[in-house]
C-alpha cells in the first residue's frame, strides 16, 4: 500500500474516472436499441430501472473499496472473504468483463470514427481499431499520473456536447404532452439488460484504491456520484432523442441526429466529435484500469509475480497482455456480441462482489457491519432481475470463460510443480 503523501488520485480524479468509465460509446447507440424494445419516451424507463437496481451494487463497491485500500477491487475482496481460490475466480471474471468492455468500446470507436477518416471499408476499420488499441495502451504505459490527467481532460470534453443537447432539448421536453402508451413488460426487461452496458463503469472507481488519497469515504462518494450523475444524464438524453426522432429505433447515430434537430445542422459536427471523444475517453480509461485486475492475480500462488511488477505505477506486463487480448477480440468478434457478453460478465462480477461483501460484513471486517450485510442481498436481487433477460447460450459463454480461467491456473501450478521437482 502506498503512503498517503505519495498517492496520486484524489476525489476529483476518481469522479472523473467513474464518469469517464460510464459515459462512453454506449450512450451513442443505446437510445436506438432501447427504442426497438420500448417505443417512445417510455424507453427512458429502462435507464431509470437499471440505475435504481444498480444503486445497491454501486454502494457495495464503494464500501468495499473504502474498506480495502488496495489495487485489484473484486479479487482483493473475494480473497479476503472466501480464500485465494474463490478470489482468483472473481478476479478472473472481473478481468475478462473489463477486457470485453474495452474491446467493445474499441470496436465501437472504429465503427464511428474510422469512416470519418476515410477508412470506411472493413479492412480500414479493422486497421484503425488495431492502431487505436496499441496507441491507447502506449499512452497508459506512460504512468498513472499522466493517465489521470488524460482521462480527466477527456471527460470534460466529451460531456460538453451531451450537456448542450440536454440544455437545448429541455424547453421542448417541458412543453411536450406526449400521449401515454401501454408499457411492454417483456421488452422493458430486455431493455434494462441492454442498459447495463452504457451504465456500467462505476465499478472501475475502487480498482486503484491503493493509489487514493483522502478519507475512507472518498471511494464510496465517487462511486455513487458517478452512477447518479451519469444515469440522470442518460434519462434526459433518451427523452430528448425520443422527442426529436419519431423513428428513433432506426436511427444510426441518435445523439448526433437529435443534436442536429435541436441546435441545427451547423452544430452537427460538435455532436459527432462528442461521439468520438466519448469512445476515446472510455477506451483510454479502460486501458489504464483493466490491467490492474490482472496484476492483482500476480501472486506466487496464482499467475506469478511478474504480472504485478510496476513501472511508473503501471503493471506493464499486464498492460501488454490486455492490449493483446483486445486486439484479438476486435479482430474476431462482432460489436453486438461484445456488448451482450460484457453486460453478463460484469453482472457476474457484481454478484460475486456482493457475496464477498456479505461474508466480510458478517465477520465485521474493516468497519463493515449490519447495514453492509443488507446491501449484499439487495445487490443480488437486482442482478438477478437484470440477468433474467439473458439467453442460455449467452450464460453458457460466460460460464465457459470462468472455466478457462481455472484451466490456466491449473496449468501454471502444474508447470510450477514440475519445475520444483527438477
């Protein structure tokens, strides 16, 4: 653990990390996807429902991050609660979900930005995605302090066009008198699951807890506030898009098209730039944080201490492995497939973190108590409601990923045993 005077992340950097983690490329495609399942302004209910269900999860993450000021997040908590083997399972799922999310964002970045640069062909988009992944990983390798400056600046830049759209749409939204329509309950459930992807990202706030200065409430406040601010913004953006675009479900770039409706064509480029900045910002934030999930597994009994070795507060070997995994995924998987798998993997991460919280609170570890015990079942109930809309094949893939993680652990231990025998 780093001494407080040497820690580089304060509340502002953490809040920017959380907002940057949530407000990414997802919001630029989600309005149309939600409208396909829940037409009209009622589609904003998907964001409301998902945000409400994620509040106990965010609270649990904030409490655990505050109680355990150590890099690694879910792995650290599970290790302390249920032992190293269970901790590895949790840490590996957390890492995989972060890698899938990073790959999905890089893939979305190529889909939106590459055509604007004259790289509209399949080969052009793929080349752009690969170069973007390597470039962002290279910047993250310059150091955690540099990364904090970059993600904070990108967060401010990308929020500007979104806030401008909300401000331009508010008079129309207040004056509108939209007719009520029956709410398709089945569609709302699936829409809420899809909304997990654009609303996930707050869980990244506790990951660098070992680098946070300030009191024990810093991580909790930044986690909850990032979710609250982002979800409120999303609800307003969904309403704005629904009001501006009667055929929202068919819109290819709903935020850009709604921005042109409210502010005129001359500002359309601003909203297009916001799309690209959001994708770049979230992709960079994830490249800066995702390797820390893997580095936390770099112990002698798990995947080896080499993964945890840092230069300028960056686990460079874990960063290189992460960059390679992202490159492989964007080369072989579809964007929509990455979105769904990312949502399910992150829900699995949420579930095991809730179990860890219950166990640690039951033992009254690190100031955790009875209130925290109640947070755990609330979180699990919320996760179960969101996961009900998943398809069996999607759940099977996530289970298979976990099996691969244990196979890697077994293989490494077998090699270590053979080396020791020699």
